[in-house]
RNA sequence: GCCGAUGUAGCUCAGGGGUAGAGCGUUUCCUUGGUAAGGAAAAGGUCAGGGGUUCAAUUCCCCUCAUUGGCUCCA
């Protein structure tokens, strides 16, 4: 008998007959393992547990504890969902049903039927019923013509659309119970593994992600092998809700929206104002040290400027419509760059002046689609931590590197550990349409950017067709504590606008030369950054950022006057302090201060008043005991240092 | 912009064809207390806005606005 050598993840090698399956291997190890095997990885390819191994291979058996195991499990669950849908709603047309980070979805065309939350229970029960049949997922290779015939007979236009792009010889069907789907696989051995099922939500989703196509109903769901895991997952979702910046923003009175002001136009409450001030002080300090100069520009500009910059043709739809003044169109600025370019151009520049770094917390207005608005993360008015660096080609590398270093410095300050730099490049096919038509410059600047990234040794990914219209960019993706991904900051190279604005400096040879421009906004916008920080810190902001750093809690009205003195003293030291004058008991005041997430509570009563001191309690309950007032102030000043 | 859901007091929510309720918060009074909720009373709502059906609409229907889960988009 012919044998194959199977190498397991721990390096152990075993011999099995040719044609053995991962399931055979699992059975030979232990029955318990075999019961839990969902799929397998053979030489880094995820396959069914029934895959026939015909050559020497590396094998890992995948269970629920493996990411690929979960993905396979959820993918199979999507098939189960589809089977249940066909049973309950004969004639539904199925789109695609992939696994996602948590769970899976299936895109479905219900025809005239309106699928709603009310159908969730019914669907869940049907899925449970079908899961219990322990139906095996059976793989079958089919020819393209047979596949087309099958779906033509079934009348499934979406599957036929998918088949168009598939090559004959690579097409497989999977069948479980009465349901057959076009699918590459792999799948779990049988439906019996699927025990706990929850339909989560529905949404509209365009077929193939194209808004010109029909919108299908997307059903989101999740499944688990155990009920306890489903419960844990649902609890995690609840926890995530508690950290949502929209909830915290309301509870901590950071910002609000008002119908009369308009959608996407946040009003910053005093607590939000304090955060903004803290962030700006920090940014200004760092930028001052980095050789930036601060400028200030108006919120509107004539149409001619945006025609010159080239923004208007590209972004007209997402700018607020123009207002006509004295027969001329003015636009609210959606970006600060053109204003800064004009500031650069205002005075003649020598190569000796470069690099010039112009910084501004500029307020911009973007007419985001109504459906895009999302708390503070997507808004229509935004205060940007903006700056533009004008430098020579020789200076570019160092400048660009410094900007990247600045990003890393900020991440450290805010304890941001999880991030990805996304190097966004142009798509040559879209030159002149989405991207400025200067092919050789694209290639040159992209190479320059890549060089810096490689040199710095930061982790980055390259993506096509994501650049700005005027040059390549680096987007910084960060992940909030609740797993939401954001493009927080961006760092862009611009080789086009200097030409358009006729920006130049006089070089060593007494000739005019174009500067390269770097656009950067490492602290994003106040809106997005504060939204992110609220989630990142779960509302428990570090002292330097906390809108209320200290709250004084007099034990009784008798010590109110002393409490006022304490507040006055702290305010003199630029500490954001306030006092709770309600005639409540200390316990109640402490509770309320805890709920408001104030970092420091100062309890003052008889002994504190006598000793010109305060009893210090930190948020969370740590008791620092009695401290001299000055001693406490020093501590806060030190902690709040930028 | 598109598909779906939601909109009742400052907040979180209950209610339901006969013009409204709770808890928290707020104000006042009592209480003057030592590290996560003391007591009482009061104020507070055109039930998002507009239209329709009805003797009667906050409730049912339609439209608009806003929020929201997604899709598309994001200089």
C-alpha cells in the first residue's frame, strides 16, 4: 500500500495510506479530537475534513479554536441560513453568503416580500431544526455548463452572474440536506456542529457592492457550538455599546446635535470645549518644536481658487453648494490646502527658507451623504489638525520621515498600540479621471514614499487605487477599543498643486523651482479624534485631557467655603476644578463623581480645613489619603504636562 | 443617496383611538453627614414636524425631518 507522510504542527510525522483524509488523521489521534474537527489546513490551504490527501503534506486540524475553523463554521452556517430561507420562503433568490469577523451574512432577494425583524424567530427555529438533522456538507465538482443548467432551472440570476466569472474545472457545489449552493468551500463536516443561532439584523446591500445594481436584503447572523459562547458574545456587544462614543459623548456632556443647527454639525459643550483646548495646546507645542509656523485662513473662498487647485471637478458633490456674492460663487472650504498654498505664495521664497511648514487647526465643511453621518466620526463640519510642508526634493525624505515619526510620537502619547499604515497608490487605468494625469510623477513619488517607509521599518500595506487625486498618501488605520476601524490620520504627498498654484522658490542656481508639498493631519480632526479617544479610554480620560480634572466634595455645608478656596487655588494653577455644593452625603457625591469619570475627587471636611489640605480619592477608588493642597496641585500639574 | 428600524420629560424608557406615566436628573425644604445612591415636595411634555381618516389621533395611514443598523462614498 502506498503511504503519505503527514507532518503535524508540533513537527510529529506519521504515515497514512494515500487518499486518507484529515478526519482519518484526527480519528487516529483521538475520537474527541475527531468530534471537534471542523476543517483542516493542508500545506496552508484550508480544506474540508474529508479532503483526500495524496502526497506528503503538512496538516493542521482546525477546530472552533482556530480562526480558520470559525470562518469555515460560519460559512457553513450561512449555507444553513440559506437552506432555512428556501424552506420558509420558496422562490427566494440567493446572492452571496460569506463569513465575516463575527458571524456571517447572506444577501437575499425576497422579491416582493418584506423580510423584517418579526421573521427572525421563525428563521432561527427553522435553522435549528435543520441543524439537528446532522446533514453532511457534500462537495461535488461540476462542469460550468452543468452548473449553469442547474441554476437556470432553479431560476437564480445572482448565482448565474457569479458563474460568468468562474472557469470551467474550478466549479464546485456543496450540498447539505435539500440545499445545494455554488461554493468554493470548504465546509464543516455536518450541520450538527451548529447549536446556538442568532439572527442579528438586516440591511440593504447592493448586488456586488455596486449602487447601480439591485439592492438585496442582507441578513446578519452568528452561530456558536455552545449557548454559553453566544451569551458571551451578546454580552460583549452590550459592553461595546457602553463604550460607544455617542453614548459616552452624551453621558459626559461632550457634544450634542441639534435639529436647528443641522445634521453632522456638532455643538461642543463646555466639556468638549475643554478637551479641544487640551488637544490644541498639545498639538501646538509639538508642532512648534517640529518647526511648524501657525497660520489662519477664512472659511470661504472664491470658486476660482478651487478650480485652480483642481478640487472642484473632483469633489464638487461633497462640497456645500456655492453662495453667490456680488455675482461670484464662493464655497465653504472643504480643505485647507489651497488657502495655505496662497499663504506660501504671498511672499517670495528662497531655497534657504525651505522647508516651510504651515499649520492650522482649520475648520472645514464637507457635504457628506446623509447616510454616511455617524456620531462624531463622520460629520459635516470638522476642525482639522492640518499642516502643509513645502520642501525641496532633496529635503523630502527627511521631512516625510519626520512626519511619520510625529505620528508614532502621538500614538505613544495616546497609548495607541494597534495601527496599520496603509500606503495608498494610484491606479494607472484611472489617470485623468480620478487621478491627475502625470504618470511619471506618480511612479517617482510612490517610490519615494516606499523608500521612507522601508527605511523606517514600519509595518505597512500597499493598496491600489486609493490615492488622493494629487498624489500618493499614507492612511493610518487605528482600531478603537470596541474593534471599530478608522482612518484616523493621513499623510499625503502632493506633486500637482505646486504647479497649479505656480508655487516656487528660488534655488541655488537662481532659478525657479517647484516645491514638493506634504499634507499631514496626524491628530485627524477634533471630531473624529475625540470620538476615537472616548472609545479608546472608555470615557476615563487621562488627566491632561479630562474636561474636569478635579472635583471638590465638601462633607457638609459647613466646609463649603473651604471647598471654594480649594477650587480657587487649583484654578489659579490652571487646573480644571469644580465643586459639588449639593447638600448630599459624601457617599452620594462620590458616586456621582465616579459616574462622571472625574479623575480626582477631593474630600474636604473638618480635618482638611484645619490643615489646609485635601483627602484625595482617585477615580476607581484608590485612596491617596491626606495631602497638602500645594502638594496635590503639584501632582496634577505634573500629570497634566503636555 | 439607497434598503431596514426608530423618534413620548434633560437622560433611559413604559404606555396606548377619549389631549400622558416611571426611574434617574433638576429646583425647593428637611437633613449636616467621612469614601459608590438620606427623606419629602414641586417644576418639567404641541407624544419630532406637516397632512389625512375619525365625533375624537400622541396612538391608525401618508409625507417630511432627524437618529440609527448596513450598502455606496470618504480630498
